[in-house]
């Protein structure tokens, strides 16, 4: 008996001119699993998310979400298949309120404004921003903006959620709230891939860990073991 697979990524590759940013990356994400991805800056982690979520075209490789090929689909169609992601570089629509930002995601699921508003309210609540619902997004702290990103992704109704460094640039005092949020999401039906550079966070939330270096996967498995892998220690920590 094999566990259900949420996402299969096979032989994904992307180069920018002479630079191979993502080099033949393959992995599977189990249903309900939290898969962590670590690696030094420039390892290709965010580009991998771009390739999986259709934000950038792949040179080669395939991606399936719950058995459905997402190859060649534009990002909004991939979102409708149940794949959502956050961006490392935040992209809130600054002139819009928190609720309106999240409604943008909700329109992925519905054309009804009332329904979109209800979905947005739920997702804003889920990330603990109800008290900021009517504030302009540009008035939020970094940690709150990261939670807004998560809310907008959740509002699309995903089954697979990709989180890109949601604790990066966040005041240390704001990190526990984000960890709590990740754990709460992990306790739902969602399957999650999380790129994270804070070691304590990644070890705390991941069921399995994948380490990348120069566009390639260099280790994969139990989080503690991967972080102790001599190759990972050398490449990741630069020793
Ligand atoms: P990570 O998220 O692991 O820090 P990235 O995926 O952002 O790494 O970047 C991987 C490599 O690809 C880096 O060397 C980066 O400079 C390069 N890169 C990323 N996006 C582009 C782009 N649009 N054009 C050219 N090079 C890029
Ligand atoms: Mg990145």
C-alpha cells in the first residue's frame, strides 16, 4: 500500500542564459505532508516554485497535482487545479485593503462578490489578521504582510500550498506566530512545500526535508539527518 501523492515533480529544469538555475529536480509530495526545502541563496529554490506554479516556463520536466498534469497551463489555471504559492518578494496590492487583497485570491474559486468576501473573511481570520481587515496592505508590518500572502494563497482554495521564506525579514518576535500558522495549516488537509532558511523553524515543521545546491537536490529525507549530512553541512553552511 502506498500513501496518496499530492504532487509529483519530475526532471524540472530551467536555465537563464548560461546559468542552470534548476537542474533536473525531481521529488514527490505526499498528501498531508510538509516538505521543507533548504539551500543557500541562489540554490534555485524560488525558481523551482516558479516552475512548479507556472509563473515561469520550464525548459523541461513535468509537474502533476493529484495526478493531473499542470504542464503548459498558465498560472491561474494551475491555481484552479489546487496549487497555490506565496512569493518571497512580497506583492501586496498596496492601495487595497487586507480584505480586498485576499478577495483577489478568492475570485479564483468564485465569481460571486459576496462569496469572495466570505472566503476572504475566513482566510483573513485563519491567519489572524481580522483586526487589520480594513487596513491598507501597505500599513502592515512585514510579518503581517507575510500572513496576508498566506491568506491570499489560501483564498484560492488550494490542496497544495507552496510557502517561500515566509519568516524572512520578519522581526524575531513575529516568527512564532508564523510557525504557529504553518503548524495549523499542516494540521488541515493541505499538503505543503516550504522554503525556509531558519533552521529551528524548518526542523520544527517539516516531515521531510530536501536540500538544494546550485540548482540540484543534494540530499533528501528525515529533516534532522539531512541537516547533519556532511555534504549539506559543507555546501549549506559553507564549511
Ligand atoms: P534561491 O531562491 O534558492 O535563493 P533563486 O531561485 O532565486 O534562488 O535563484 C537561482 C539562481 O537563478 C540565482 O543564481 C539567481 O541569480 C538566478 N535567477 C533567478 N531568477 C532569474 C532571472 N529571472 N533571470 C536570471 N537569473 C535568475
Ligand atoms: Mg528564494
